[in-house]
C-alpha cells in the first residue's frame, strides 16, 4: 500500500466523544462514512474496524454523568473519508 493510500484511509478506531483517547478532531472534520453489516450508518458514536464492533446511542437514555448510554454491536465495519467522493478507498478488516 502506498503512503498516499494510507493517508486516505481513516483510523482503525475512532470516537466522537472528546473524553475518549480515540477522539481526533482533524479526522472528524474530514467526515468519516461508516458501513456496518452492509448498511451505511450515521448514528455511530465509536467504531473499531479490527475489533469488528460499533457503539450506538441507546435512545435518549443518559448515564449518571449525563453522557449518552451506548450499546456495543458486533459485525463487519467499513470506513472511508467522505471528502474524497464516491471512489474513496475503504478501510475494512483484513
């Protein structure tokens, strides 16, 4: 894989929660598309491609600290940068 292709792939793990160590504002500014179990999703809070899971918010339920309660769903995850258009390289589990 060339160096240009590596920079065109989103990270293996990413979170939208600023308190998470997987949070990266520069990556999120570019826009990351997520496909989970063959369906494009826009409600993903966190994902791990190598781990094969995503976290989604469980309705409007909040925990004691006021953070959204999330559910961990297992399955194949694919990610790509939305700013690269329709032919963007897709990162998926090897």
